């Protein structure tokens, strides 16, 4: 099931496009891609150490860069012209990109077809998530980390 926040965010972007009379579907697609896949998922793909307690060596980093680039190309609306001088990481999945692009398009259209989320439903959802995870967040620990950061960089 898709998190309500994604539907809510995508609907917000569509509302803003309507409000500003932006009818170009590529612009709407790009906004959505910049919000979710490119800002969030590419960051997680390229930096698994942010989520998992692992060491990422240079070989793993190079492999994850190829996966991340493929993901970014799949979310793009522009066509990439490839030739003999194209980087090998672009050529590796070039034949699969059109299929991946179709998946992204279908994902976005499936989200658009979902029923709208009201502001009240979104507020209730966020309140419930906050209640469910209340014990997982230690305010004093977070404040200590912020204080440590400030102390370290206060002169800069």
C-alpha cells in the first residue's frame, strides 16, 4: 500500500500546477520525480550506510552509482541518445530504460487515480504515526546531537 503522504504530496504538486496554469505533463512528472525518487530513493541507493550499519567500499559505491543512474534515467522524461562514445554505465541498462520509464509512468498514474486525501485525513494519519512511534524518538538524545554539532562548528 502506498503511504498516504505520497498521494497527498503528489496531489499538492498537481494542485500547484493547476493553480499556476502549468499544463505541461513533463513539468508535473519532473516535480514528482524530484520529490520522491530523485531526492529520497537515489540518496538511499547511493548511501546505504545512512540506513544500514555497513561499510561501503569503492567497488560497491561504483555499482550503486550505476543503479542510481539507471533509476534517475528511468524517472527522466527526456530521451537519452546513446552512441559508441557513451559511458559504459549508461550503456549497461540502456535497453531496459524504456521499460523502467513505463513503470514510473504507470506508478504516477496509479497514484493519480487513487482517491484524494483530505487535510483532515492527512492530519489524523500524521497524528497516528506520531503516536505509534512516540517511544522510538528520544528528544534528549536528538538535542544532544544538535548541541554537539553546534559546538563543533560554532566558530565557522
